[in-house]
C-alpha cells in the first residue's frame, strides 16, 4: 500500500511516501520556511500558513517524482492534525483532504509528537534494526520538550514535559539576546563546537531543579538576559562564553533528567528526537543514546508516514471522517 503523508505543524512543509507492504521509504521532500521569518526573529504563524500554501504543491510533486509515482498510485493519505500552529495545521489537513477527495482514497490523521517519539523506527525502512524496546524517548524541539516511555510502536506513554519554554525555544531566545538570527540553535551548536574552550562553558547559569519528569528553561533565559544587560556592550568572546555556557546548562538539564527518569522507569535505552537532537554537545553527553539521522530529527513527514504504516501493519488503521480538523494542543 502506498501512503502519502504531510506534515505542516510548524514552519516546514514536508511530504513523504512509504510503501507499507514492501516497508520502504519511496520519497521525501521538506521545504523549510525559516528565511521569511528571520527578520522577525522567530516564527510568525500567519506567514508559516501562507508559506505552506505556496510550498505544498512543490513538496508533493518532488516526493512523487522521487518515488516515481503519480497521485493515482497513492492508496492512502495521512496528515499531522495535532499539535502545532493551528493555521499551519489547517493548511496541511485541508490539502490532504482535497488530495484524498480528488483521488477517491481515504485519509487518516496523526500526532506530530508521537511521530518524533517513534522516529528511531525510520531506520527499519532501510533494513537497519532500531534499538530494542522499551525506550525512554526525549522529544526536544522548538515547541516541545517531552518525555515518553515507548513500550512498543503502539504503546507510547507520556511521562512529563516542560513547565514553560521548550529546549529549542531556549536556544533560540539565548541566540536572539546575542544578536543571532532565527533559528539560533544550530548556529550556537556550530559556533561553540568550533570556537569554544571548556572554560568558556563555565558561566554560572542556573539549572532548574523541578519536579520529577518535568523541565524548566525560562529561568535560564532570564539569567542570560540579566547577564547580557550587565555586560553591555558585549565583546565577541563574551558572547561566545554566554552561548557555550547556556548550551551547557540546557544540555545538562536534559541529560540529568533523562538519566534520572530512565533509572526510575527501569529503562536503559534513551532515544532523542526533535530538532535539538541534532545538537552535537547533547549527542556527546549521551553516548549510549540513539539519535535518528539529523534529517529525521527535525520536522519531517516520514515519521508521519511511519506512524500510518505501523497502524496498517498491525491492522489498526482507520480512515478519518471528512469532518476531521486540526488541534493546536497535544490532546486532540
Ligand atoms: O523539530 P524542529 O525542526 O521543529 C519544531 O520546533 O517542531 O526543531 C526546531 C528547533 C529550533 O528551536 C532549533 O533552534 C533547534 O530545534 N535546533 C537545534 C539544533 N538544530 C535545531 N538546537 C540546538 N542545536 C542544534 N544543532
Ligand atoms: Zn517537531
């Protein structure tokens, strides 16, 4: 069965095609919309919606061309309908409904965060065994910092999440204070990796000690803002120290919590997904962790096609009604 899936939950228009019978990823295309947001220093939801409307036809064509298929060869459509930016999600849901209606085929709806949580299973499409269950799955992106216990591809239990900012948001806000463009996470990672010394990581930024299974990053952002205010004008070497020390604080909080929750849950296999899982310092500090390919850490529709294919495989795939809609929050 050929499944075409769409994800427009944030600022990437992503399309993927999977053959669930042959268990192969046939095509994928992701068009990112970070550049129209850069002059605003963050995501502007209405701009994201408008960019999806422009980019989706191109992403669908690119994925079909790569898969050497046409729309008539698609047997099932699926789309992320939660959580995310509501306008952006509505564009994806409407687009998939229109394709399914035109092709006379069913469609189903999927949860974006569950997609991130199971994304290590994407390796099975290329014949590479994923890590054995159970996993402690940390999903760290610009909008989410969530911990799941993944007992199987069908049993994903939410354990806890951030009380305020997401880890990616913390990277982006620190970057903004340092005058870096959005999204600052990858820039901070590269700058620190290439230029910082271990001493540069030692500015005393706070590590929030919050309840079991929870995270908090807003105190760090405030501490960095206060530090920057005291140091003006900031020299380049001072900015590097702030970037390196803030990254160290964010990564340490993530690692400590994963280890503690993993121990309490009796799970040794940590998997990390979401955009922040691309971070080289985080990867270095969890050497035993499993990190998907960076292309599948950031937002992508392949993980959505994977969720749909897993349901098809276990006989649990059901079509959504034509009244299906989008929801901004994790619970639908
Ligand atoms: O999962 P994602 O592509 O989109 C969602 O937010 O759903 O994650 C984007 C976030 C941004 O906040 C970006 O700054 C962060 O992931 N990010 C990183 C790195 N690459 C992306 N943060 C730290 N280090 C990186 N290498
Ligand atoms: Zn995401």
